[in-house]
């Protein structure tokens, strides 16, 4: 993952000078849709949210804030037991950079997430460990992600809604990884890259 990490971070940094060229996202000048109807569909791989994860998301505040719900899956051969992972992710995009009529770059997106994993090995066997053996939750993780997104602006719908299709990446970490890193007194057992995850995905608005 090291050879991908630095190019991705560089993309976000290089986009910084372009901030003066950014324009605020245009809110949907359309009739409001029912509150329960999602704004976009999501397909993601990795990032600590499943080998394959799918879900839906909602947009708020001029499309700058998103709440995504994903359900992921990891086959038994890759985890010792088949895992299903439910994730709630909140993302904020401070600015975007138009790249012509068809493309829009969102160099920076970030936010917290919480996930719950079902199916971890022996997670249903109570009393197998002494109290305090695992001080942390073995199935619930709280973390943060930071990434970027490139969107293809499809023609708007008859109702005026945008139909963008976006490819994104997210670097993330979680509470257990951070604690493991700082609990190593010499900081040699783990490097900062070791506690990062990389997720890749696609979002399609409808």
C-alpha cells in the first residue's frame, strides 16, 4: 500500500493552491425528495469495511456532508471465519474544484465512522477469556477517514438533480490501530503506514 499512499496524499496537497478557483457546490434546485430516499449508491472494496461492501448514502448541507451506510463481507478464507461488517460513515467536503463541464475534483473529504463486525472467531462463546483479557471491543471499531474524489457529471435529471458518478479513495485508521501504535514505546514495531487502511469505491447519484 506504500506505493499508493504517497501519490494519493500528494493529490490532495497539490489541489490546495487551486482552492482560490473553487466554487461552492450548487444545491439541487429541485423539489425535495422524501427524507428516507437515499441520494446515492455505493460500492467499495477494503478500507476496513469489507472485501466488498455496498450501501446507500444521503447528502446534506449543499452536498458538502454525506451520511453513508454500508454492509460489507469478508470470505472465511481471508479472515478465518466469514465476516459481515456494518458501517456508518459521515463525510464532509469543504470545497470542490471544477475541471470543465464533465469533471469535478473533490481533493479533500474526511470524517468519522463506526463499524460493527459480526462473525469474528469465537465471538459467541461467552466466558472463554478472563475478564479484562481483551480491554477493547473485538467487534466494534471507531475511526476516521480522509480521501478524495473525482466525479463525472452526467446530465441532470428532468427534475434538475445531478447524476454524478464518482470514484474515490479513503485512507483510514481506527481506535485499536492508534492505541497499538502509541503503546509501542519505541515506535519501531509499527510505522504510521502500518495503521492505515486504503479503501476504493464508486458512488452513483440518482
